[in-house]
């Protein structure tokens, strides 16, 4: 009974091979060397891909910023982008609520 129950458990979970065939066994030192060389080869490529992705995102953001309806309207009507902050502060009681910063 005990053997059957353990076998069932193995099948349900990850497949576990207690004694792998000899051609699959690789010494630890060789494994580590292979992993390190593979990592060194993969790193520059992944870094480059990440950089390309970042550049694409920046380009998209720049496009969004430059093509805004509000900006176009300001340019058409000749409005200034920033109003005089001091006037706004005095008019709306800014200093009483927020202090003179």
C-alpha cells in the first residue's frame, strides 16, 4: 500500500526520477561553467532589448506630450502657458490656507 500511495503522489506532482540514466548525469563543476558562459552570452542581448524598449516608451511619451489639444489651443489663441502665480494666490486666499511658500 505504501508504495502505491507514494507513486500516486509523484505522478500528481512534479515528475521525480530517483536514478537518472548515466548520460544525463553531469558533474557539478561542468554544470557551473556552462551556466556562467550562458549567462554571459545572454546578458548583453537582454540589456540591449531592455534599452530598446525604454527608448520606444520615451518616444511614445514625447509624441503624446507634443500632440495635446490644450497645447494646440494655446498656440492658436496665443495664450500664455503659466499665469501669474502671485495674483492667483492673493485672489483665492492661498496664503491664508497654505502659508506663503
